[in-house]
């Protein structure tokens, strides 16, 4: 690749973005009272010198404050996989919040049991509890795993992402052993005291790490989705299940992103049998909601332990978790929006997206790969597709990514800032997918000169 040409094009697209977005630029310049000028520091992870400010969003469309409309394949990095403000969720939220009233009354509503039953139908786990984020679902699942196994450590995959969970910020270092993930902010202690790590798709390493007998749970995504998509090789997930069972470690599937695989995530699609399952983001249809499920045996065991304070100050729970508004939104999302039929349509669109990108990449003989997990497709600057998180991390190319993201955004197509990831929602159309393919192809043509 001609790097100087790439830099020229990137500079041109950055200048275009500044010219096209005076209101966003001014809003960012005025935001003196925000830490890093943004509501959350990660919002500075954007191609270009400032983020575009949101004005409105509906279905698969976002409009910014400068009046540009975008086809949104980012979908809030899965938080809006149901589409932005779908009618059924908007109605449920309006009813619960405005008509009936009561989002945070410290009292249960009957929607929660409906949602629990539906999550059981989809994912198989028998008992459910709620959170507001996937991070918290993971944190609480980890606490329960430690309590029930009386073991200290959590094992994750190198370059995983499970939210801001201290135990997960570990990678396999150059010497093959666990070390702190670079950039970890304010770790409470050396991460190797709380965690172990193995490469995804590496059963030997997993077996070696589990052999110490100190792992309470393996927390993993059935396919990595936060370092490109890294799909499991045949036999890998069955091997994980066998090794965890043999070593007495629990298995927690984090389906927050892999939910894209189908109505019951990878767990249902691939007949997986985790002891616990965590999920967040999409299930609330845009309203903060998360959940964790556990097997009936595990739930019984935990509830029978008099020494565990599950009700008050034991460290599991949050005041607003399971609130009436979040649960009403989750019910509406699962009952009317992210239905079994909707997933079938989303997966078909994603196939079309994958085929479009693949054709462009192959025509230009680029050494890139394209991976798909149901409604989610991602391309990576490596061919063949990396089989571990560490190899996938090594394939990152920030300049190239920024160029493609800016080129697309300047022409009305949004990808997820942290990825080359495109997600389909029930409102996405074939025309939307084809528009992406055309603009992506034009970006590659300019790069080739
Ligand atoms: N688990 C996975 C697999 C995720 O991808 C994410 C967020 N990208 C999280 C957990 C954390 O979600 P949240 O930020 O809503 O806590």
C-alpha cells in the first residue's frame, strides 16, 4: 500500500469533514466543562478531529446537527441493534414512564418474569437477574462464580473485551504468560493476582492455565467480537466446555455482541452449555439494560448459602438494576422487535454486506479478510482471518481505518468507531447495504490511485 497516498487522502477527508460539519465542530470547541470535551472519554475515538453530534435517529438512520443523514451500521456498537427508537419500545417506554409513571420505585413489575421466561426460551439458562450494563452483568457473574467455587481467579481470552471489568484487562505477553493490557487505567492490583489468560482457539494454553486449579470461571465470548471477529475453530468451544468441567471452573458466555448470531446468540445457535450467560446493550432496545442467567442448580446452590449477602451489602446489585422502565423496554424489544423472524432478515442482509465487501477486496487483491457472525460483519487487514486475539490486534492499521471511516461518513455511511464492523437492524434495507458497497469500493479505488 502506498502510505503517502493514504496520508494525503486521509488529510483530504479530514478537511472535508471539518468543512461539512461546522456545528459539530463548534459544539466540540465549546465543551470546556467536559472531561476530554465529550460526555464519555471514549467518544474521542472518532476518525477526524471531533465527533459528529447527534440530532436525531430512527431505525437504521442517524441525523447529525449539521443536517447530514447517515445509514447507521454502527448502531451504538450494538446498543441499537433493534434499530433506533423502534415503535414498540417507544410505546412501552412512554406507557411505563409517562402514563403509568415509575421508573425507579424499588418494586418489581410483572414484565420481569416475562423477560426471564423469554431469556430462558432463547438461551436455555433457567434463572435470570438484571443489571443496567453488560459490564455489571459480568462483574456480578464473576462474584457469584468466586463465591460458589471458592477460587480466586477469572480466565479470559487475550484481547477480549467484557466492559470495564478489572479481571479482564489481561493479555498474553511475548513470553506466553499473562500481563496487564497496555494502557489499563488505575488497576487495583497486579492483574495476574486476579486473572489468567489464554489465546482464543488455543486449547493447550487453556488446559495449562486451568491446571493450577485456582480458576473460578472462564469468561468468554463464543466468538471474539471486539478485536475484529475471531470465529471459533471446529471443536474449540466443545474443548473449552470439556476442560472447564474437568477442572471445576464455571463457564460464562458473554453474549452482549454475539447476540448477533441469532435470537439466542451463539449459545443457542451452536448448542453451547454455559453455567452462566451475560448480556447487555441490545436487549433494552436503546434503554440501559443488562442481564445474567444461571443454571437452576447454580441458582439453588447460591440461594442456599446463608453466608452470602445477596440481598443487601454483598456486592451484587445496583439500585436501578431491574427497574420498571428498563424491564418494560426489554420486554418490548424481545417481544416485538428482535424477534426470531427479525434475526433471519438481519442475517440475510449481513450476508449481502459480506459478499459486497468480499467482492471489492478480492477484485483488488487486497490481503484482507471478512468475517461474519449472523447480523454482524467485520473486515480485518489480514488474510487469512486471524485465529487469536493477539494476531488480530497485530493486524490493526489506525490510518487505514480512519481513512475508510471518514470516507464513508463524509458520504453518509457510519461504521463503528472501534471496529470495521457493520451491524444490521430490522430496519436496514438491501439498498442501504448496496450503498455501503458502492462507497467502500470508491474508497478503495481512490486508494489504488
Ligand atoms: N461485553 C462485551 C462482549 C462487549 O462488547 C461490551 C461492550 N462493547 C461489554 C461487555 C460492556 O458493555 P457495557 O459498556 O454496556 O457495559
